[in-house]
C-alpha cells in the first residue's frame, strides 16, 4: 500500500509544531519541509539518479539530507562522520554513490572521497530556498530507503538496506509498547548515522513529535536537557546511562522513558537508574531489524541482566538450536527474529533472521539476551558469556569499566581475559579481582588474565570492540598500560 510522503503530511497536520531542535537551530515541520524541498531541488538536477552518501555530523543538515533522499526516492547511504577517508571509501564504494553530501565537519574528507569515487560533491550546511515545490515520491513501504552500517564490534561494519516499511513498523511497534504523546520530546544524543539515532528521527516524523538533537553525549548537556528542556524520551547505551546517573541528584521532571540498548545493562545499574528517577526500559534490537525487537516497559520488574521482555508488534522471536530447530521455553539458544521490521536481504528460510545472538524465552514469552554467539568463550569445554562477567566486574570496587574476551591457551583452549579501566588511584590486582568474583561467578567464568588500561575501544554507540582488545593482546601490544598475568 502506497502512502503519502511522511514529512509533507506532518507539514500540513502539525506545521507549526517543533520538529527538530539542536543547540543552534530549530525548525518546525513546515520549516523542515521547506528545507528538505530546497535540498531536494539541488539533488534532483544531479547528473545521475544513483545512491546518495550522507556523510555529516549530528544536526539539522543531516536531517535535511536524509529526508530529501526519501522525498526523491533516492537511496540514502548514511556514513559515520568519524571515519577516515580510506575507511569511508571502502565502506561506500561497493554502493556506487552518485553524490556525496557533506557538512563542515567532513568537508575536506568528503571532497577527497567523492573525487576518488567519481561522485559529485555537494556541500550542505545551511537551509536552501526551493524555487518550486518538489513532487515527493509516495512512501511505498517496500522501497529501499536507507543503507545503515552495522556497529562493527568484531570486524568491518556491514551495510544493511532498510525499507520505509521497516521503519514504519519499527515506529509502530515502539509506540504500541511505550506510547506516544503529541508533546513528546525525544532526546537524540546517539549518532544519527547509526540506527539507534536514525530511528528517533523516523518515529518523530511519523508521529509529529519533536527530536532534540545533541552533537553527541555530554553529561552536563544531557542533564540540563532533562532538567530544563522538557525531554520526555531518550535513548542511551549502558555506558552513557552510567555516566548520566553517577553525579547523583538528577532532575528529569518530564522524562517518562529512557530506552537502554546497544548492550545488556547490568541489573545493578538499571536499579540505580530507576532509584535516581530514570524510568529505564531495557531493549534489544539490531540494525537488521530497524531498531527495537523487544523492550521491557518502564515500571516492569527488573529481574536479571539481559531481560528485555516480550517482542514488539508485529515481531516474532524464537530460540533455536545449532541446527535451526526451536527449543523449549527456558532453554538457551540462538535468537531468531521474523516480521515486517527485518531488512529484506537479511531474511532466511521461512522468513527468519538468525541474529547471531544467544538468549532464552520464558513461558510467558519474555526474552532474555545472553550475548553474542561470536563472543562466547569456550574454556575447558564450558561456555562463558563475556557480558555476564563484565556486569560483575563493573560493580566491583575500584573498577570504572570492564571488557572481557577470550585469549588462546594451550591447556584450556581459551581463557577468560579481562581489561579494566580503574577508578583513579584504586586499580585492583588480579588476586583482588579473583577474590571478589569468587562469590559471584563459577570458577570457569573468573578472569585468568587481567590488563589495566586507560580506556576501552568502543564503537560510536558505545559497544565494546572485544576483537580489538584480543587482537592487541595476541600481538603483544598495549602501549604503556600495565598488565597482570
């Protein structure tokens, strides 16, 4: 079923309502519609109708570019603004973009990449006046709309092509679970070039609500937005949630939901956040499913790390064994997902997507995520989920952050290795960590190797890049960081 273009619909229905707010700019839906028309007119005269690479930092120009592509029916390829020219070139070259649209933050890099790929470079960092109204393509749900790159925790990020229908059903499922209010203000401090940030824009345009865009996560700015800016919804990852609540005395009078995804948040952290007045909603989602798969609503009991509740409408979740056969309730296995949010190219037999994640579903249909299958450590014939060990380590005295990954071992095959960022002046020893873990973890789960580091390698969404840590250790790297074996 073809539908009217979403932004033009809101420009009529809620034209005076604030659509986008940033630190320096604001635009109502009518104003955003006009901005998008202006950029659409420039894109429409391009010599080619191929894909458009959108390589921009968080801000209104990024929003203009994405919705201009949608208006014209052109595939938008969103690119992480942190990438070097070589990284960006390798990522987008297979997609053969005809145009690279960039802002001030990537101007020199963008020009160079566009030149190397034989693409047209289009600088866009200010509103443009349209000479005439641009005819919008109908919002055909089956039309490929956006290419988003997965977070790449274990290797090179891969492109995922999502349709307008994927975003539509994702937004509908999220609204059915969390509700949507006409005066909602959703804080986007995640990168808009990644699904966690991009999905906020689509929800807001579909429902006519406001997106409050920050350049990135900065504790003082987010706390001020919660206290004074009337934010009602926000999306965070566990790392940013911990930084938000750590100073204490958090004021968030209108906040009704904090969606916590990207990784499983430790149960203690979620309890601490709720005690501080943050109505956390642990969620599980993937780039391949246009964001949320399952979400535990605010106010529901927090029973264990990784529990994210029932799947969202219209998504189905089941747990399967290594051969793809469904397992009984309560039995751990591979998480498979089916439904209208799954990217068409990712659909497998009978419509199921094998996520590569481990989990279990209880008798009531609630999902608990146990970690990535690729991350599981096999030590002495026993499976260890790194996330479980990280959750324990990060609640120990003297440890600010922790990451766990396997290292090869002649005796055990693999051993559990941990990298910790200590609280200043309070770095624990391996013996102290082992002693503290003894009451919380089975022997095979306890770290046998420990490295103290100043920081952990993370993706733009805050996910730990375990492969980078393990690769550095195998190569004998580590710089000036102190190690204890």
